[in-house]
C-alpha cells in the first residue's frame, strides 16, 4: 500500500475516487458519532470524552495543554476554553511545568480519572457493538492497514499536529474578485 501514486495503475475514475472517499469519510464519521452518543448518554459530553480519553492513555494521565490541543486538532485558544469547562467540573487540574513555566500541563484529577475509566468502558463496549455488527475482524484489520498507510503517507506536521499551510503570494494574473473600491459605501444607519 505504500509507494508513489505513479507506481500504481489507475483503476478508479476521478468521480469514483471522490465517491469512494466520501463514503469512507461519511461512514467513519457516522459510526464515531453513534458511539459518542452512547458516551454522552452515559453522562460525558463527546468533546470532554476525547480529552479524558487522551489523558487516560497518557503517562501519568497528564500532557502539556499545547500537545492536547494538537491531539484533538484544536487551536490553543479553543482548547483552553474547553479545558476551563472541564476544570470547573473538577475533572482536570492545570499546573505549570517545574522545568519550563511557559508549559502548562493538564492532568486528570481523581474524579476525572474515575469518569475517564467509566466513559472509556462505555466507548469500548459501543465500539465493539457497532464495528463488529458491520464488519468482520478481518475487515477491521484491513481498515487498520489502510489507516496506517494513510497515517504514514501524511504524518502530523511539527506545528502542533495541524497541517502546515504554506502561504504564497497571490498571482497578479488571477482576477480580483474581492471587489474593493468598486461599490459605494453603505449609508449610515438611521
């Protein structure tokens, strides 16, 4: 499954490729949403679960806030707001690093650890129910191979897990559709 696209024989048309990719993304999203609905029914908001899930798996149940934000594909500011809500419920504690005061760690509290374990059990149970209802273990293994191939082809960027966007100068040959200056100003509100 690895190699350059040039090494492969093209079998799918562009339309078939777009359709297949859409089915993959949509089906994974719908399955994950169903599983997370069960977690929410057990009393843990889906966004909170993802934080608890990542911290539960981390060494010492703690990670730097920036790394957590990256793991969840969130901005630092967006994650800080989410962490504020979770901390107000007493599920995580935030502390500065002893070695670098610029780094703030989020760590599960005892209540957070217990809730993380309970919600993780619900998640695992629902994952087993929803996946094994639709797929064989062999098909799940094939999905894992495909997922690993994509992960290896497109590893996380160094900039905190977000894909790096390369800014380029706008070509002067492109039409300017921003329509600056060709519209009269709006009248003042009365």
